[in-house]
C-alpha cells in the first residue's frame, strides 16, 4: 500500500451480499488475512435468505494496492456467486461531508 505517516491507517469498507451459504465469512476474511489486512469491525446479517456483511479493514500493510485488493475480492465474489464491493473509508467520509 501507500506510505503513510506515523499512526495513519488506510482503511476500506468491504460489502458482501448474496445468497447465504457456508464459508462466506471464512473465505472473505481469509483473503484479507492473506493480504495482510486487519479486520477492525464486522457486521453481518441474513435477511430472508440473503447474506449481507460489512467489514471495516485496515489495509495499511497490504502488499496489494486498493485496486488489486478490490480485484481479488471481486474474483472471490464471482467464484462464490456473491456481490463484493470495496470502497476507501476516506472516499466514504468525503461523500458524506457534501
């Protein structure tokens, strides 16, 4: 990832949606772990058979940049029949300031 100052974190939101099935949390969190990301918060729910999960992850130490991590998560989503989106925390916060 990019160089950051002392104490700065590069965080992303990961949103996963799709038909509920075994292993979703394990596979997504495993991919983040393999890419040296730290999950700081997670919320998940199954609503009428649809799995919905939002994660906040610190990707400061990831070897992949945000685009590479997004591509890896989207590929995993496609393999599992899920929609997986990644958005920078900074972009989300900037959108809500408008």
